[in-house]
């Protein structure tokens, strides 16, 4: 019986640590195609397979097309945000190549807490 409780406590600790990682602010600033960050900035193609560390990240295979909506700036310029079909999330800019630029000028805006939530289907999850 004690062993079952030990396993449950371990699972609880792992769940808690994972949830802390998935709500961590990745940057306070981002660059977008408009002030609301709704305009597509560019169309890119994955140059490698990518699997992110948690549910905030976009997973993809080499050759897939991604639409970019924002780019983290200042603190963490390596991550961009985009969508592939219904999937949306962060990915490293080094894993893609730009196929088409869709905006002429980028604007820099503050990020929001909602920018770093895990999105599951039609609902968002505060981990």
C-alpha cells in the first residue's frame, strides 16, 4: 500500500514540475505583423523534424508548411509562433526556412500571459 502512495506522490510531483514549465514566460516582447498579432507574417517550410518540450510548442516534420504569426524578441529571439493546420505553437526559427514574406514591417508588442498557455483544441489550459 505504501508503494502505491509513493508512486502517486511521484506522479503528482512530476505533474507539478511539468505545469510550472508550461506556464513559464518565454519572453516579455514579441514582433508581429500588426498590433493585435493576427496578421500572418510569413510562410515557412520546415527543414527538419521538430518535437517541442511541452504542449506550447508546434511539432512538425521536414517539408511541412507553417504560417508565422509572431516572433519572440529581446530575451528569446530564437522562437517563432505559427500554425500548421489546426495546430499552433512555438518552434525554433532555425528549424525552418522562409518561403514567402507576407508583411512589410514588423511591430514590437508586449507579450501576454495568454501567449504562453497550452492550447488543446477549442479550449486553453492553465497548467
